C-alpha cells in the first residue's frame, strides 16, 4: 500500500550511492516509487519547503547550502571533522578539550570537568586516537558545555566556534544577509541563543531552528 518512499541519507550524493540504497529498498518495497537524496537536501526541504534561503545542519557535524526552486544552488563542502566541521558538536568538543588539557579554563571549571569525568589527560588522548568513532567521542563532551553554559568562559568558547562556522561557510554565499538562514540539528537547538548572538555579528537573520527534520519533511510531502 506504500506508493512512494522518500529516503534522505548521509552519503547519498552520488548516483552510485543512491543506487545501492535504492536496490536495497526495492527488494522489500517492490511496488513503490523510491526517491533517494542526500541528507542535506532533506534538511533543506524540511527548512525551506518552497522558499529560497540558506539551510544549515549543525549537529555532530555540519553542512549548509543555498536552496532555491527545489534545488541546491550553492554548497561549500563541510569536509568532515578532520579538516573542518566548524561549529559542530565535534568542533565544540575539540575546543573544550583543548582548553581543558592546556589548562586555559578557570580553576572552578577545570575542577568541575575532573569531577564529572574523572579522567587523566593521557586517558582522554588515548580515547580520542584509539576510538572507532572519534568524532562521536569528542562531540560527547558538549554535554559539559551545556551543563556549564551560564559561565562566560563557556559561552565565549561556544560563540567562537559558531563564529568560525559563519565565517567559513555562510558569509561566502551570495546575498547571505538578505536570505533567511535556518538550522536543523541538536547543537543548533541546544545552543540556539548563543547561535543567534553569533549570527548578529554577521548581520545574519535566523528565523527557524529545528532539532530534527522529520516534522518539516512530513509537512512538505503531505502538501506535495
């Protein structure tokens, strides 16, 4: 009874990758029309629907694009956590761990970090470089940032990471100050107030932040 399936997934940007997913789904849903797209496209549809604007993903990783007439017209690649991902949960975790390991945090925050995790410096480094998903491990430290967000030092770390995101990606898009800029992702949702403070520095207008894309996608496909 399922007529159409719309699948938005990480890595589904090439025809080869789309074909792999399509083949897998077609084996189960034999009578369905199946449409495969990249998760950034799904985020853009959820955020923009039929409008023109800049859609951003800000979770463990980052991505962004200009979306117009149902198409991604501009995209500065995020390049992943090793080369970029500014503003992401992984980037925030890196910033925090750098400040902690280099003893750049105030004493009360250094102590709070020790009390929460009870880890020696060498154990943290071992986990980072031996972990099978180091980006996920590093991003897990954003919980500490959330718990201590009332401290100006923590706020400055977060805003600095968001500044890097806007500088690296958004200001390079044409007419970025005239277009709505919208976000999907756990980091954008959790630190929305600080994200908007950073955006103001660049005259960027954020008019929508969603924790996940499902509600926006459901609304779009119901009406289309």
